C-alpha cells in the first residue's frame, strides 16, 4: 500500500464522486488516498481494519476461508464500493479477504475516526445499510451460482473478470492466474482434476489456447457468451 500525498487529486475524487452527500458533516479533511498494487490485499480475513475504504479505481475479489481450510469466491469489487461497512458497525475484525486484481485506488478514513464521527451520522448510516443490503444480495446470488452453475460457466466468468484491458473482442490476451490452479479450483468450488478438464474443454471450444507460457483467450466473444452475467456486481436498489 502506498499513500499518495496529493491534496488536489484527493479533492478531485471527493468532489467528482460527490462523497459529501454521504455525510451530515463534511469529512473531506479526514480523507486519505491509497494505492494498492496488483495482488496486494486491501484487507485480510481476521485482521483489524485500520481504515474505512472507498474503492474508486480498479478491481478486486472478495473471498472467504471456510472452517475446512478451503477458500470460496464470494464477489468481485468494482468502483464505487465501500470496504469496512460491517467492521465499522460491529467493531470487529474483517470477515473476508479482499485482493486487488488490478492497481486499485481507495479513498480512506481512519477507522477510529470513522467510528467516532460516523456511527451517529444518519446519512452515512443510511448509505451503509444500502451497501450492506446490496452486498448481501450479490453474495447470496453468487453463492447460488457456485452451487447450481456448471464449472465451465463459472470459470469463463472468472476469466472474463480478469481481462480488464481487452480493447477488441478478438484480441489475444494471456490469462494471468495469480493463484496456482489448485487454489483456483478451491476458489471456484471444484476439484483440481475437474478444473483441468474444464480448461481443456474451453481450449477445444476455441475459447482458450494453451502454450508454454500459459492460457490465452483467443475468442473473447465466446468467452462472454459462456460467462453470461455470473459474478456481476448487480444493482438492485
């Protein structure tokens, strides 16, 4: 994590996103700006959160470790998403891990300051309730997807979420799986062998191509068709 000491940039983000509408009392003077590198954790399960975060640029994934030690994918985070809404209300350690899939920029408020200033702020509490309700809906939907959709569709959706810089539908791009395939299988609720079979199936369908470097997407249009709208950060409010 890198702190960016640029008041003009912070002020620009704050005004552009109209964050002042979320508070009864203007919190601009308490806002900091952080940059997280790809693969870096914005928060880790079981740890205390030092800051309440607004994800304003980039993409991240939320996952949780189950009692049996396996990890499960719960959601993808895209702007504008808040991180720390449960923790600020319940004053507890984080219940899941959030890892950056790209460079991520977050506006941040010191958690102690946020609890002191915002837990009695009616506008902020309304916003927090809406945020929690939306997250509950998305995670419930994604949990259903993990149970009921074939691995091929879930894997296609996961790969599509990783492709954040595709400019053309037929452009070739390597899929950078940051996890090893054993970890990825766990994340998608699959066995390692089933994941390999599914990757081979996507290669046979002409979606992916495997070489000495790894897997690359050769038909992004078909990938999108297979992924459907799975794992999308749905809006319902």
